[in-house]
DNA sequence: GAAGTTGTCTACCATTTGGTAAGTGACCAC
DNA sequence: GTGGTCACTTACCAAATGGTAGACAACTTC
C-alpha cells in the first residue's frame, strides 16, 4: 500500500506520497505541535489536498500513529546500536548520549516528537511507550548492573533514567529556555552542550 | 478592573471572576495545552459563557498573557525567597530545588505552564523569559560565584542552569515518561524523586 | 477497447473556533 | 426615578477544522 509508487514514482525526491506525508507531519507535529497542525496546512506544504492525505491515512489520528510508529523505530535503531556496542560502564552511557546528540543534529524532529507525544498523553503516549519499551528495559537493566558492579553510584535505576532522559532531551529540545539564557541554538552550541552534559553526567554517575 | 467584585463578591469562593478565569485557564493550558483549550470549554467549566471571558479579556491570547504574567510572578516569589535565603553553596541549590518541588506538590500547573510556554515559542515565551529574567540572572551569577570559589565543579553557568532546569522540571512534569518507566506519579513518588534528584545533583555539582 | 485499479481532485458538510453586536437585569449616584 | 455603569447574556458570524461522497484522469490487465 505504501510502496505502490515504487522507488522512482514520487513526484519529487523519489519518495512515496505516504512517506512525504509522514515527513511533513513529523516536522510539523514536532515543532508546531499536533493540535496546531491542520491537515489543510500539511497538504498545502506538500502541494496536495487534504483529501489526498485522507486517502493514505483514514484520519489525522492515524497520521500521528504512523508518525509515531516510524519515528519510534528509527529512534530504537539509533539507540539500540549504541547501547549494544562494545564497551562497558561510562563508555557505554557516553555512546548512547552521543547518539542522541547525533540524532539531534541530523533529525531534531525525532526528539521534538518524543516531547510532543509525552505531552499529548494516551493513547499516543502509550503507543510510543510500548514501541520504546525494549530500549527502556535494556537501558534500565544496564544501569542496574553497573550499580551492582559498583562502577556507578546507586540510585533508583528508573529515576536515574528519567533524570538522564530529562537532562539530555532538555539540553537538546529546550530551545526557548536556551534563548532565555542568552545562548543561541546553533550547531556549534549543540556540540558545546554535548560536551557539557557529558561532563555533568560523568561526575554525577561515575564513582572515582 | 479585576477587583471590582470585592473580596466577597464572587459567586463561589470569594474570587473575582477574572481570577477564576485565570485559574481555569492556567489549569487547562498546563495540562491540555493552549491550542487544545477552547474558550467555550473554559467557560463551560466556570459556568459562564465564552462571551463573559471575552468581557474580562479582549482575546484568548490576552488570557494567556495574563496567565503568564500572574504565574511568572508567583514562581518568582517562590524561588526568589529560596534563592535569597541564608546559606551558601550546595545548601542554597538544595533550597531552590526543594522549593520547586514544593510548587510541584501545591501548584503543579505552574510548572506545566512553564513547559507549555516554552513549547509555544514567541511571543508567549518571550514574555515568560522577560518576567523570569531577574531570577535567571541571580541564579546564574550565584552558580558562577560558587564555581569561582571552588565549591562547585566548573561548567558554563548557563548550560549548567539549563541542565538543572531540565532535570528538575523533567522529574516533576514528565508524567508520561514516568509512567513509561513503571512509576506511578503519586505524592509519595514525588518525594522519592526529590530525594533522588537532590542526590544526583549533589554528586554532579559539589566538589569533595 | 473494455474493465478495473490507483491516486488525486472538486464539492460538500457538520462542528468548532475566536470574536462582534446588541441587548438585559442589577445596582448606584443624584 | 432617571441615567449610567457593571457583569453577563443571547444572537450571530466568518473562518477553519476533520471528514465524506463522488468524479476523473492515468495506467494496467485482459
């Protein structure tokens, strides 16, 4: 259903219409937010009509659902790789954090969506939760193992994960707060933030 | 204009109509979000008509503006107190964090609004920024002084502030993430989160 | 070349949105 | 007791929203 146009059938960059819709929807949901995104506006940006969107997806909710499914998949791949790569202890945390910042640089909308979905609550949040659950489980048990091994300070692993999540995601998505602090959200600044958050996390987590 | 009804003129708890409107708006903006909040729904909850809201405030934007102004004021008071109280170094950071958690327990909408406004961007975010600017300045220079004194690890004070902000606000407002981690957002859990975030921040910041 | 199938369009529609206009009853000044 | 203000109402409205129905052109299949 989504691959009917083939690799070269799309009117633009060789993308399926449904993929182009998901791209635009992801971008708009992540920045303007779900509620503030209208199908008409979405369609206009794609040089389509709203009805064409509703041809590919039965409803606006279904578009969100598809966006979440796709994005959660991409996010999982990006992080699972870092999480399963060799290395232990702090090195592994650093690898994961770095991969989040890599996502922030290449596809900031992915992290913006994560935020937006958390704000929307169920059922969207539930779907995202379920899709990322394996990742969370692995990360949580990794932290626990490290604490058991005595290489990281002891905390409730779930709260620790929430703290890391909040810090990293905040550092990457809190554009307005950044501006409030007089720091323009540029690419250079992103690197600086990465360096800083890594140093911060390191002193918070690592024993010795 | 807002005090015409006097201290006992309100139909319910002795509150001005315009204050009741702001209360309801704050709650709804903070939870459902600005876009998802309609004047009709707001009015219905207050047993008023939408037109009565538009009698007190010229537009929906103006309601948001007023909500931000009032909330930023309350937030400033709560935090300025903690920030200006006696004590130095870590004790003072702890006092501020504790006061944020106190707000989270008594008026969680205040922090929810902070989040929502950051998401909305200008002009709302700019207004909030300006209103909280003195607070940010004081906090930033406090951290810088501590780092100069060698009692806290050296970081870019603004990025450090962003990290602390993200962590604390995240710990307090990321209900869905909390749920995703299998932690129900109860009052008891809030206390645990406070303990945990304090321990975490302490090891991240304090030298020795 | 007739019969699908596919992707997009035009034409609608009911509902909701923020906002305007014009009233109405209660209270107050004089 | 009349004029005026105050708080709130009913009656509208234009625009936008998500969604339906049906037409239509392009292409494939036989």
